[in-house]
C-alpha cells in the first residue's frame, strides 16, 4: 500500500491569484511546501510566497513559465525538486477563459484555450508522475461543470474542459496504483474578469438556477482540492462538482 510522506510538496499552476492562491493557502496550512507557478502575475506570486515564508521559513518558491512552451513541464517539476527535493501533489489550476461565439471564432483562439486547459495538464502530469519515482502521489485537475454541459458562446473552452475530464479519468487508470488523479468541477465561484466578465443580469440568471441560491467561494474549491489531494486515499478517477447544485438545473 502506498502512502504519502509526512513532509510533502505541492505544485499549483496559476497559483498567484484568485482560486489558485486560495488553494495554495489551504495546502500550506496543511503543512505542505508549495511551488507557486505563474505566467504573468509574477509580482503577486512573489508576494504570496513571501507571506508563506514568513509563516514557515523555506516553505514556498515561485516558478515563472508559459504553459504553451514545450519546456514548461520539466522546468516546473525541476524547480520543485530543486527547492524541496521531492514532489507529492500536483494541482493543475491554470486556465484561460474567454468567449468564442461561432460567428467570430478564429483559428488563433484554439491554442490559448487548448494549451492551458488540456495540453499543459497532460504533459505536466506525466512529468510529475516520472518525478515521483516509486513513491505515491496525487493529481487534482480543476475542470468545470461546463466540461459536462457546454457554456453558450464558449465552444472551444467547453471542449477543452471536457477533454480534461476524460484526461483525468484516463490518467487515473494509466497511473494507478501509484498516482491518484481526480478533478474538481467548480460552478459559479469567482466571476470572470476582463473580456469574459458577465453582466449583472447574466449573474442573476445564473444564480437563479443554483439550488443553494448563492455563488460559491474560493474557499469552497480549496477545501475540495485538499480533500481530493490529501484525504481521499481510496478515490481516483472521480470529478466532484462544487457548484451549489447548479448541475441539477442545467
């Protein structure tokens, strides 16, 4: 029977802000060392790392990498090993999200959405599994309820997340019994920013379909990630919807 060592290291992609940062704070409180991956949010990542290192010395490091780069997976894994000696948990959280309506979608929209949501998690997961050696590990992928039920005007994003759900299940089979692989599917948690931002009308319409009648929080997702990563030794190949029941009305 495999068991995770007492002193563990987690890698969290896209960990500088929002849900990723909350996942990191939760894992850090559970005693794990953290490698914070970022692409552009280097200042925020360094700030979070400094805060964690104040709480527990030498417990957090930052690596900057573009997940579209073929060299990124090995760079990220090696950064964790250089900093902490081993890897034990991988959270594939980084994600691009923007609309691609069928009347305006362009071929150039494909790569940004597929690379971050589907391609990078696979190669990073395989590099992580190799780095584990003979020890046990856990991978948690941040998927989406819209990988199960498509989101209107998000044709490519919905396909990418659907692919990540199948990737989660396939890797759970192929990497067993040494590595558990599970997914967390958020519903309405933190509203999108930038060009993907939604109107107040759209937000109210979404919430009207949530049985728990409110949006979720980053803490809801972070707690679920910790459960799958650390507290569920006999669960693999599963996707847990953290959506306030919204899928009941989709």
